[in-house]
């Protein structure tokens, strides 16, 4: 029975590491894609390029935060949890701030709340 528990523990550890890596790669990809689209929109002088960029950054931070939360499964010391907690708190604050800013910009430009 101990062998089964050891196997399951290793399987959970592997899945958490792989899932964390995939989520962080998606987050980085979303941020790069959004940055490129934002730059092209800025270059073409599109009026909502900054809103699109903000939404892309917010989405990317959400994926990155999911990866950080998944790291709590594989953390093994209080220092790991402290660093993860601080990282999640900062990313959540940035996400909320960017979301609030883009919502207010949309409302000011279009008179509609999304």
C-alpha cells in the first residue's frame, strides 16, 4: 500500500509541475501576443490599443497567477509559501488595477460599461 501512495505522490508532484509550466508558458505567450498587438495598434494610432493591451496583460497575469497557485502543491517550506503568497498578492493587485483602469477607459470613451 505504501508503494501506491508513493506513486500517487510522485504523480501529483509531476502533474503540478507540468501544469504550472504549461500555465506559465500560456501566460507568457498571451503577454507577448498582446504586447505585439498593442504595439501594432499604437503604431497604427488605433484609439483602443491601450485598452486591448491592458486586457491582454490582465489575462496573462491571470494565467501566471494560476501557475503560482498550482505551485502551492509542490511547495515544501514556509519560505516557499511566503514567496508564493507575495507573488500571488502582487499579481492579483496588478490584475485588479489593470481591469479597473481598462473598465474606466472604456466607460469614458464609449459611454458603456463592459
